[in-house]
C-alpha cells in the first residue's frame, strides 16, 4: 500500500524531540518542545499531583467508563479555574464543558462541532501561531486565513495591524486567539487591547475561539484569565480550549477541556447535546486519570495552595531564565539588543534568531530550537545557560 507514497515530514515540534533523543553530543540542549524543566533539567511530577494520586489510589473504586462529557466534578473544576469561582457564566449555566484529551483534543472537538454548524466559515489564526493550529482546523475541513499579530522588525505586537485584520473578519467566521502566553511569540495583548478586541468581535459577529493552554504562566492564574472574563462579560458565543498539560505538568495524561459559552442556559443545554455527539464519534469518552488528579487538587484547599505555589515557582524560574539569557548574550559583547525577551510572557520567546542560526546551533552545538526561532526558556538551566549564551554569541559575532 505504501510503496508509491512519499513519507510525511516529521512534526516541526515533536519531531524535534525525536531527533534530540538520538543526538549523541553530551552537551545537547533541547529548547524545542514546550515542556517545563526544573533547574536540574527534569520535568518533575508536581508534589500536589503526587499527593492527589495517593488520595486517588485509596479512593478509586472503578475503572468503568466516564460519561461522554467526562466527570461533572472535573467540568465544574475547569469552569472555576478558567472563569473564576464567582463568575456569572457558571451561576447562569452558560458554559458547557467536556473533558477532552489535552488542549489539542479540545481544539479538535471544537473544530468538529463548528464544522457541523458553521461549515462555510473560515478560521482566522494569528500570524504566526502554534504550528499545530493549522493542521487541527484544516483536518476538520476548514479554510484558513491569517490575521496580523507580530511585528517582526520591532519584536512586538503590531496592534494597529491586528485591529485592522480583526475588523475585516466577516460575521460567522472563527477567530482563534491565544488567551495568554502567545505561542510561539510570547507577546500578549494588554488589558486595554483585549477590551478593544472583544468589542470588535462583538460588533462584527465573528466567533472567538480562545486557546488557553498556559494559564498561570503569564502573570498568574487570575490575571491570565482576563481575556476569558472579557468575552464572558460581552455575552457572546465563544469557545475555550484549556489544558492541564503545562500548569499541572500532566502532559502525558492528556488532560484538557473544551468549554462552549452561550448567551443563556437554554442554548448551553443544546450546545452540550451536540458536544456529546461530537465526542462520541471521535474518542467516545475521555481518559480518567489526569482529570481526577486535576479535580482532586482544585477541590481541596490545601492541595490547591500547594499547586499554586508550584506553579508560581515554575513561572518565576522561567522569568529568571529570560533575564539570564538576555544578560548573558549582552555580556558576551553581542551588539544586537535582546532585551525584548524580558518583556515576553509564558514559556516561549520568539528570539529573532533566523533559520540559518537555528540550523547552525543544532549542527554545531546540538542546541535544538524550533524553526522560526522559538525558544522554550524552560529548557535553560544554570548548568547550560553559559553554553547556550556562548553559542549564540559565537554565531552572531561571526
Ligand atoms: C509546544 O508548542 O511545544 C507544545 O504545545 C507541545 C506541542 O504539542 O506542540
């Protein structure tokens, strides 16, 4: 069957991890995939997660199927985290949440649902965006268009161009927005800018789809939900794909959620009925373990505080690595200014290193960076920061 078929290219992010594993250079550094590492270079199981797992080991009575939409306690935990406990969206029953396998699964379920009822729409993605966004929405059969976002010359948000793009999106089209910690750029909107974007969306009638995979990695759990809160307050229909991969470190448990917000409870009930039909034909019902862990932590005040502390530690370590990278490159006499990296948020930096530099770093120093120059700052440690700064200085001073 396959003899006349060309092999598909490796995934631009996960394929890099596969190549990195085979790399034999003992100094190798992986700044590719968006996975948190501590200063020892490990991706630990959080202590709050271990504690929740110990509770589950005692309490769990069955491995029978979950409902199609997942455990209702998980859904309500997700809603409290992404909207805030006292949100009117929750008390008015305007949100329908299904447990999806990771943020990717949530995006795909949302895409399939939208395709059923909005098949002529286009999906607008930021330029640039996470490499997998295109694939997910294209696989669901959507045509794609890009909206302006990043000013590559000045390494910042091009807000006037973003506004111009979003004002031209036709009613009914879908606009995929990064709620915080834009992937790959690390460049976010400020609160005033979000308010303007929400007003444009409401006036133009396009459908916001928020990818919310990094809650807690920007400024904190509450501050990072600003965009979600604003869309909720606008009373429009919108979608949120959220994930516990990064903020709970539950990467391989594939623990995400799709939440569809409607203007009222009645519509939300209809949305949930169609969400269930959509899920049933893709994966039937979700895997339980990661969701049980997240729900256990989120509903236990002591574990919740422990988890918040661990999340803050992760965020602060990444911020420290931003500073160490910028200062380390400057200290080596590189005249290009990298201080913009300190302003970016989340796990990533769009470093401004071009693809020739990215290739040189990999070929000569075994430093793996995603094409386009996206660096995962969590891959930097006190043991490898000098090596990475030396390498970047060497190629930029050539
Ligand atoms: C990333 O952007 O590196 C992560 O979201 C992992 C992935 O699946 O691409």
